[in-house]
């Protein structure tokens, strides 16, 4: 009797395993269903292609190479992303040296903190803005970063009051510090598809 129960159990398990394998090969596929196909086919031509994944340049549009016809002391400037911190870019090609800028307003408004470059030059605080519409990079070094309106650094200076300092008998006039401004155009590299 025990042999019979064991044999029947083996047969039942074999049949069950064969049925599950047969079901795996005959799964229902909605794309092969004629009813689904007839409903979907009129709309196939109206489907939009999927969006391409955003690249690093799409996320951080300020990255790239720039040329300026107005700034002879910095004709070619390049901006690269920091490897450890995506909120920091490095600006190379300026007469002050390689400068660090920190992202303040996405996608392309950066604060240039007061810093000392690798060459040992002291850099005053400034602003870096990339305008994606016109492909223009604007850098101002020597004016503090304005959190509410960063573009104010590039506005023409209004009549700034002259600071005077009194000593015992003489009056000294101190002119306001002059800001250094760079304006350049992004160089677009076109790729050729074969």
C-alpha cells in the first residue's frame, strides 16, 4: 500500500510540473490579441516618441567653452563640473586664475565666493550667470552676490557715493572698487551622424 501511495504521488507531481511548464509557454500576450490590435492600431501613428534622458549639460547648462570678442584678457573660458560636488563648477581661463563658483539658483546662476586661487591671487566675491536663451555667459568679479537679484551685478553702476575718511587735518577721497566683467558666447559643438 505504501508503494502505491508513493507511486501515485510521484505521478501527480510529474503531471503538475508538466502543466505549469505548458502554461508558461502559452501565456496571453495582449499585443497578439486581434481585438486589442484593432483598437490600438488607429492611434499608433499619434503616439509621441519617448523623451531622451537628460544629459549633464542639460541639467547644468553653464558647462562648456566660451569665447569673447570684448574681453581680450580672457578670450577663451571653460567651465567644468566639480567631480565630488555637482553644485560647484570651476571656471578656467580668467586672468585671475581658476575660480570656484557655487550653484545658487538652478539651472545656471552661481555665486563666486571670495577665495584665493591656485596661483595665490585673492579674488573678491562675484556672480556668474549663463543665459540659455542667448547662449551668453556673464561673469562679474568685485561686486557682492545679490541673493534677491543676481543680475543686478551686471547693471550699469548708478552714481555711487564717494566714501570720504577724515584724518586729523586732511580729507581723503576713496574711489569705489571697480568690478571686472566678462561676457562670452558658448561654443556649441555639433555632432555629425553617419
